[in-house]
C-alpha cells in the first residue's frame, strides 16, 4: 500500500499547478484511508483561513491516490465512498480486476433456500441467450460453487456500468 506521506506528496504536486491556471491556491484539508488507497480532500487556502463561503471552491470532489500504484484520480463530489458500483468499475478499469457475475449472489440465495425452479426462471429471464441447457449448466455451477464455464460466460449479459464518477489525473506514481 502506498504510504500516507507519499499520497500527500502526489496530491500536493498536482495542486501546485492550480494557481498557474487561474485557480486559487489549494491546500489539503482532510486525509482518510480507503480500501482503494487514500482519499484526500482539498479546499482553497483563503477559505481555510476565513471560512467565508465566498472564498470556497465548489464543485470539485476529493482526490483518490490509488494504494497499489500511486496513480492520482479525482472523484465526483456526490460519490458515496463506502458503497456504490463505482468501486467495481474502478477495480475493473484501473486495476484490471475481472468483474464478478451480478446474477450469482441472487441465484445462490435462491438455491440455498430450496427455490431451484425460481433460480432457473431468473437465469432464463436475465440471460435468455443461454437457452435451457445453458441455464441448467449455469445453475449446476452455482450450486457446486464453481466458476461459470467459459462457453457460458460469453453469453451472459454484460454487467451494468453506471455513470462515470472518477477520472484519472496521472499515471502510476510509485513510491521511491
């Protein structure tokens, strides 16, 4: 995990370029650990001194310094940092993690409660391209706790991708 001190340096280097773009001087106001890295909030130094709303910079969200490679991202101000599909999107697009099967938890729940027919109906309704035999194979894999066979995975519906709420500001910043 990238250290807190390094994450702060990454954000400070980025903020150092803001006054040159006609923006007020920005300072770090809060730092908190997150499962993806470090969340670092900033605000104008003038607002920090005066606490006058006229001096506040609004509309920007916090920074996220990735805990693995130190890359810098900005996150939309309305994001819930503890939950949300944005975390799965981030893990898939930035770190290259394979997204989990969105059907699997509900199917497993139905199978565990003895509702095999309802589970089959759900698979058929959610992934009509599987056909009856494919849906049965999917259920067998889910019941056994094994991964979905590759020939079925290609016919599952793609996971829903929500609106983009984070943006990459820099590439990797590995800690020295």
